[in-house]
C-alpha cells in the first residue's frame, strides 16, 4: 500500500514539519487528520489541502491531554473509516543551562515531548493491534543522538523517544502486530521551535546556528512521505536529516 488513500494523523500540524508533511502527503493522495492547539492555522491548512484537491479534517489538540489524542483517533475513524499512520510531531525546545533552573520549562518539555508521544501511542495502539497493521512516526532530534550544553532536558526527552520507538518496534515484531515505526532526527530546520526558548543567551546562540544553516521543513516532509510509502513488510526505522553544510 502506497501513500495514496492512507489515513494519516499528524500532531503539531499547525506549522513547520507538521504542516509541510500534511501538505506533501495530501498531495500524494493521503487523507489527513490535523491536530494542534491553534484552530485558525489548522483551518487554513485544511482549506489549503482541500483547495489543492486533497482531503483533510482537523481538531484542536493538546497532546499533553490523553483524551485529546484519543479524540483524534476517533475523528480519523469517524471521517475516513480507517487509520494507517500517526505522525507524533508536536514538540518544543525551551533550551537553557540547567543552572538557570527553568523548572517550569523542564516540566512542560517532558509533558509535550515525551508524555505527548506516549499519549499518542496509547491512543492508537488498540486500533493498530486490532487490525494488525499501522505505522507510528515520531520527530526526535539530533539532540536525541548527541548531547550539547543547554539542551539537557530537551535532549533527554528526545533520547527517551528514541528508546521508546525502538522498543515499540521490537515488541510489535514479537507480538505479530506488524506495526511499523520510524523516528526522525532533524538538525537545523526552519520552524517555530526557537520561539520556545526564553533564555536570552541560549536563544542568541541557537539563532546564529539556525540563521547560518537551516533548511526548510519540506525537506523533512519528503522523508516522512518516503517512510509512509514503503511496503507493509518493510520498516525503515531511523532517519537523521539536516543541512549538508551543518556539522551536526
């Protein structure tokens, strides 16, 4: 089964990688279920997809709330009668030195980047297990592969997602549920991620890196499309993607 006619949920769909992936997949015939907190942006993206001849619905979604993820799955089944893929893309990156003690931001990062992924997995696993098929894609980060100063908590959540997805892949293979997993590790991608950094020194440093190297989110969308487009018996479980010129 190729991308065409697959039903795909995308969280963090109101901008950046989520928006670009939604439009790319829809252009290839996928039916898209958009989830994010900003309704006006979701509506605009859904309208853009429909005007281009695609199919899309949306629902306001806070991934830190388990019931919101469950409602997204219910929406997909209600509107399209099936579910093939969930792309758990919502995330934030309020980097800062640990010594700054931005503990509220630490907790929020864990809630969105890790618990948000767990909520999505919990919402979709019963359906995927029942139908013995499905694909779960997550956005990790190169910070989930290597450590750097200022990125302790963000990196910790992204390392956790890496392990979580690998164990999910292994358990599905053992249980015979045929659930495919793909984890994406982006480097400097032009998104709204830096907007979540409140620590000025950290923001200045990260902004310089991104201003020099960043590439557009449609580059990641191409990888998402590739993963979804693979045959059902083939799992491509990890992609590291970033600017050719960036020494990440």
